[in-house]
């Protein structure tokens, strides 16, 4: 089944992004762990509640919490190793963006799969919406807990990358197997999001004024 593969990958990736932000905010180990967990399972919890899958999967299967805590432990070891590296801040920013992007792509797939399974008659709306909520929900919780404006409301091409993946998922589903369409969706999100980070693409603003960019 495709969903657990992307579930585990997304959980690990988002846990890393949450833990990275927590360390940048100088949180203690408990704070870093809680931020990692909130990022990793927050979107999935919102998704499960919306489709009536309660208790949420992350509270029924300990694997999600274990993956998240393992990611925190691995990042703590890596942080100690890189502490004296001159480009430590740049590496931290790179890790944040990469892990956040892989989490976004993975959870877009899992959310769309759950949406399709929840209502086979909803070929577009439910898979697309659940894909975006699963992919973006944890990041919103993470940013609010870290006292930041959520990334989806700022300058980033972020939720729109998930939206593009969800649309491709729905369009390709009648023609491809679930494994193929899941991989295609994953690659589409990466293809939109990674260049957007590198080239600093932004969505249009009503004010016409560019936003001030933050490191993380």
C-alpha cells in the first residue's frame, strides 16, 4: 500500500523541519520535541478528524511518535557535530527547506489518497483539499507555536505547490495505478517547490510590496 510509505517519509521530514526551527528558536529538548511532533502529526490529525477516522492514526500507532523522536535525536547529534562549522546557519536553513519540502510532497500524497478512499464519488474536491490540509496543517501549527506568521500566508510558493500536486493526482488517477500516481504527485510538488525556494518565487500581493524574508 502506498500510504504508509509516504506517511513515514512525511513524518520524518516534518519532524526534522519542526526540530530545526525549535533549535533555531533556542528551545529546550522538550520544546524541540513537541514542535517536531506537532509538525509531524498535526496535519494528519486534522485530516483524520475531518473524515471521521478517530482516534487519529498517530494516536493509534506509536510508529509516528517514534519516528518523530528518532528524527529529533538524529538532528541533535548532527547539530553537535556541526556546531563549529562556519556555515552552520546556512546548513540549518538548507535542512529546514529540504525536510519541509519533502514533508509537503509526502503528505500531499497521503492526504489525497485518504480523500479518495473516504468518498469515491468526490474525484477532485476532497482529495485536493485533504492533500493540502494534511501537507500544510502541521506547518501552520509549527509556525504558530514558534510565534511566526505561518509560511503558507507569507511570501512562499508553498500551499500552491501542494495544490498543483493534488490536481495532478486527480487528473492522473484514472490513467495510472495508485503507486504511479502517488509518485507522480510527489515529484510534481518537489518540482514546483524546490525551484521556488532557489529562485525566491512569490505569489502576487495585493499591496504590491515584497515581504521581508526571514532566514527560518
